[in-house]
C-alpha cells in the first residue's frame, strides 16, 4: 500500500472528524497557512501538523516514507517510554491506525507540542552569560546519566533536537532512538554528521550510541562559557554549535580543538582532549560522561599532560606544585619554562677575562699605536715602513687573539648553543607536525576506505532485504488472489446450499401438487354451467383431471401433454370456470404440500455442504502452506546471502577497529612527541632570550672600554707566548 503524499495528508487533516481515529484529534484544529489550509512541515520521512484542542497542542507526524520495521520500532519505543517516564521526553503516542486517507488507514505519531527554544538559539542568546551555559552543561551531564540509567540512546543528539524550555532540557524526534527491546537491530539513520562520531555506521546501535555526541555538546557548552567569541570565530549556529565533522576527522589539525587547547586555567582543554581521543576510537567505544566529573569552568582534573623532564625539573622547586602545573597547563609552555629557568642570569656583556689576557690586549694595542706615532716624527720617517709593518702585525695578531677570545668565551658559546638548540627545536616541531598531519591523513584515508566498504556491505544488505521483501510480496499477492477466489466460494457456499435446498424442496412440492391435481377428476368436480355432457366431451378430449389442464386461453383448453384442444360447448365463460377450478385446486395443493425437506434429504444437503466447505478450507490451507514454504525458501535463500554479507561486514568492522587502534596509537604517540617538542621549543626560545647573540665588534668594544669582569686569578691558557 503506497504512502500518501503531503498534499494527501493535508486534504485529510482538513476534516479531522473523519480523518483521525483518536477522539481528541477528531476534535482538534490544525494550524493553517495564509490560504487557510493546514500548515504542513515536511521532513525526510514524515509530514508534521500542529493540532490544537482546548488547552492542549500536539505535533502529529504522518509518514511519507515507510521504513522497514518502523512500526515495530515505534511500538517498542512507545512502550519503553511509557514504562520509564522522564521529564526530558514529551508525551509520545504511536497509533498504527491513526489517520484515514482515501479510505485507507495509516500510522501516525502524536507527540505533545513543545514551545521550547532550540539549543543553538539559546546558546547564541546567552553567550554573554557564561554561568548560564555552564549550568546548562551541568544539566546536560545529568540528563545523559538519566538516559543511560534506563537504557535509552536518542540516536540524533544535535541542536535541532534539543530544546530549552523554562531552563530545562527537552528532547524531540525519537525516530532513531535505541531502547533495550531493539538490541541487535541496525540503526535506521546516522544522525547529524556535525555531532556524530565520524566512523558511525548503521551497525553502531547500542546503549553507548549517544556518548560521542554527548561529549561534543558538553565540550561546546564549556568552551563557549569560557571563550564566547568562539561562536563568531568558528561560525557557530551554522548548522552546528562550534564543531563540524571535519574537526572530528582530523582533530589535531582542527582550528576548534586548537582554540580550546589554549583556554587557560580551566577544564576545557582536558575535556577537548578527551573528545579528540574519542574521535580516534570506535563509535561504540566512547565512554560515557562521568556524572561526578567537574563541570564548572574554573576547575580542572589533575592531569598536566607535560613531559616527564619538566616534572623532574619542577620536582625540586619549592614554589611550584603539581597542582600549579595542572591549573596552568592550558596556558601553554611559557609559564613552565619561566619556572624552570627562573634563575639569575649574568648580563650578556659581563665577560670574565684574566689579567694576563688584559695585559696582552694592552701590549697589542700599544704595538699598533706606537709605530704609528713614531712614523709621524720627522727624523724617524726612515723607520716608518718598519713601524707600519709592526703595527699591521700587531693589529692582525690582536684581531686574531680577540677572535679567539670571542669564540672561546662561554657567553658566546652559550649564545651559539642556544641558537643551535632553537633551530633544532623548531625543525623538530615542524617535522613532528608534518608527521602528525601525514599520520592523521593516512588514518582518515584508510578508515574512509574501510567505511566505504562497510557502507557497501550495508547497502548490499538493504538490496537483499528489498529483493527479499519484493519476492515475498509477489508470492503473497499470488497466494492472496487464489485465497480470495476460494474464500469467495466459501462465502457463496451458504447461498448455494440454500439454493440446493430450495430446488429440492421445490421439486418435492411440485411432485406433490401434480399428484394432488391428478386426484381431482373433472367428473367429480362441481363446475358451474358444465354438465355431465360437457364433462364427457372433456374426457373424450383427454381432460380427465385438473392436472391435464395446463391453462385456459379464451375458449381454448391447453392440455398439459397434447397441447391446445377445442371442446364443443366450451365457450369463454365455461373455460373461465375450468380455469378458476384448476387455480383453486393448485392453491389447495400448495397449501397441503410439504414446507420442509425430509430429514434424510436435509441431512444429505448439509453433509454435502460441509464436505464442500472442508474442501475449500483445505484448499486455503494448502495455498497458505504453499506460500509459507515459498516464503521460507525465499527467506532461506536471501538469509544465506545476507549472512555472508553481514559476516564480511563484521570482518570489516573488526578490521576497522584494528586499523583504527593502530593508527590512533601512532597518532597519540606523535601527539605526545609533538607536545614534548613544543615544550623543548619553548625552553629553547627562553634560553635564546637569556643567551642572546653577541656581535664581535660589541665584544671588542667591551674589552677595550673595560666593561668586563676581571677574574681574580690569571688564566693558564692565555698569554703572549701563545700568540
């Protein structure tokens, strides 16, 4: 039976008294559009009307597309919600025969209408009220705990299916809901991709179905309560809160996760890391949110996520505790570096040079200045060439010695080492970042390949189910036609039996009448105007009894056997007398004729009828058995194929888990290594600030002007003898 269209439902809803089976809906009035027609909201599988009666309002879902097992699922959901009422659910009533369209009954879902505000609109209105969002996050955790407690998973937690009414959370749209009675089934829908695990498939249908989307919404609420401008930066409200599917596919290259990792002094970073870690695992392997976990935006679980070497450095610090690390881990590496390296540093030009090195420097300076001075004296001009040579030699030796001091000085070496370490740290971070990006892309590519194969197997299952249903419907239709024909015969059997009864009784009565009429002789009859002479003429004509007269027409007597005959003396008047006498005899015979069949004849007719009924019923049973065997054969054939496909799909899921775990472990390892590299980079940057590069000229100037610190003992390695 085809499902009605939206216009068909709209036409039916215009007359609720004749359309609905529900007494309240029969009295309800539909919301209308500008044309006065019922306003229909059309979705993927249903058409929704808003119906009001007195102070009550309902959303009536009329199905525009039939999904296999949908009615059975709705019954299971309806029963479970009735048995486990929760304040987050609206009144839900599934009616298998809810609305009549063109003479056929179709199912509906009647649900209480909620005037609540959709989640993303509520969040957008309260961005300037972080406590409201934090309170909503806490309520969200409590709600998830309630659902888990009664074995329910909504299946499509997203901004459009979560309403906020009077400060309380309300869930709508229960099409994809999981309840314990549906264990072992497959999901009919996969939910909103911006809230679901990126690897979710139809086979992921269990109590843990909501865990990932619950984490996604919780982290979104906590993040926005701490950093409201994330809403604008991440285009919140554009079919999402702040996360999109791409963020879950590649969390370590996601701008959202990157932004959340920099939120200082709260627990947002920790929750974001848990969500990113969940995105790397299996959809049903995501843990539920611990209702005892801290949800406020000012506390954080005691987990710093820092390298061990930093912890060792901080271990000896009297002013930095592990809790300090936990409280500040979201602020980046700089605060730890400042703690680790918070030691007095010598000014960059406070060099330690021995007194002998200082003397050597003065001697070399004089070696340059004295020859130049002598060359200016007239009587010493003949020696000017030698003096200039000595000056140049002293200058070169001085520069060489200064360069040696510069290269060997600890401050210069420290600066060069810090610069080298900084370059290495930067290269390491960039290299690790590229490795992480490649590993993440490889994981996404590989898992997408496996997911595509899993989806192909699921599509093959759907195809087999569709073909199986089509063949079963065809077999049932053929059998139904045969059964309808046989049941038609069964329906006509009582009439046929009565007809047989009437026919046999008619024959008995006719025989009785004939026999009675034969006993009524014309000679003995009192016929007005017909004397003995005419009676004799009638006998000569063969008219002896009332049975011999078939009928009389004018003055012609029609003999039953001989046909028309003329009897002299019988005119119209006497013929009428004969006709009246015959009719009177027939009425008398009919009055005296049997009114019922003899018992033996009645019993024989009943037995014959029952035998025919039994035969027809056996034929129906035979047809039903035949179609049952046919359906069993069809089911067996398709189930064998389906089991093979399902087995291959399960193997692919195991392969996906293995591949996912392997790639996730590699990604986590690279993430840990990248964090360590970033800590090292921060340390290298801080060291580079302390040990900044020292220009050679600045070094020489410092030596010449005396802005150096002279050691109290002479250097054993620097004297003029070494020059």
